C-alpha cells in the first residue's frame, strides 16, 4: 500500500525562529492525523532545530537539495551524510528551480538520486515540462527523458526502489496560481507509473507519485483523489500552518473514507 504524502517545500522562506514558531503552532493542529506522511522541507539552517522538535511527533523531516558526495572541497554544499545525521529522511532532488536557476543538469540529478539511495535517504525526484513544451504537446517526451536519465542506469534493488518518490510538477503551474487540472495530472501520473514499470517492473506499484504546482486547500483533493496520485508537493500554501494542516487533514479524511 502506498501511504499518501503531504510535503511542504518551504524554498527560501522562514528564518530559524520563524520555522520554530511555525512548528509550535502546527504540531497541535495535526496531532490526531495518522496514515498520512506529513513532511516538512525547511531551508538547511532550520533542519537541526526542527529535527529536535519533530522527535516524538509523526511529522517527518526533508531537505530541499543536497550534494552527491559524502564530503569534499565543495564550498557552500551540504552532503547526504550531514542530512542523515540530522534525522532527515526525504530529500527533494531536481526541483525545476534548481534546474532552471542553478543549472542542475539531468546528469547531476542522476548522481544525486544515486547518492540518496546510497546514503539511505528517500529521494523525491521532481520532473515536469515547461509552458512551451506543454503547448507543443511534448509533456510525455520531456517526462520520459527526465525520468529515464535519472533512473535508467540505477539498479538499487527492490527495497530501495520503493523508497523513491516522483513528483510531477509542471513548471508552468509552480507558484502561478494556475494548477494543472486533476484529470490532466492523473493522466500524467498514470503515464509516469507506466514508465516506472518499464524501468523497474513491479516495484513501480510501490513508488509514490505526487502532483505539485499551485496546490492549496481548495484543490488538493482534486489531485490526491486520483488513483495514481499519492499526494502533493506544496510550496506557497505550505508556509501557513493553518493551510498546511487543512491539506493534511483533507487527505487524512479522504483516505479514511
Ligand atoms: P507552489 O510550489 O505550490 O508554490 O506552486 C510547488 C513547488 O515548487 O514544489
């Protein structure tokens, strides 16, 4: 069974004290929620404090990026080992903002996914087409290229494969207030699962596929209600504890039926 996920990607928002304040208000809101993995991905500087605060709660810690090496002369980078020590479980890899603003190539994304597996982290691999590609009907081709280049040469074993999370995030939907429709996202998620079957066979059934891009409390169930969509990766709307709690609660009630 694929456990649904609600992931908060805070991007470069919230200082450490703001992150701690958020947690103090948020944890009460979601105390009674089970069967949904709620993952908080703050900026690196808040990981240590949140790690301590999340102990004994059901909330899970994620990072927004990492380097692929264990250590080395890479000024400004953070290694998988450093994340592990802080109790980080998930790591977002290949977010379109990393690809577009920081030149992260498919090759780098592949190295990072491989490294996440090697160091026992659960990679959240982001893929998605831009507006031009969407309009040219190239969505499937783009997703196939991104997914295959990240995973094709990897054979991490069945247990590791099931740790992978794939987030479908159309670039044109991120931060724009214009999400994909539930129908369209659902078709794409089905297509991604087909690709995963081609790559990794039966393990594909265990891999969670998320939708991301302008998700909010008003539309989250339009996505998570679809058979191949196992949750949401949320930016803007995850910054307010009330909204994030509302979304986690909505998915919790939906899955409970
Ligand atoms: P958004 O961001 O929810 O603000 O559109 C999603 C993301 O970038 O992961």
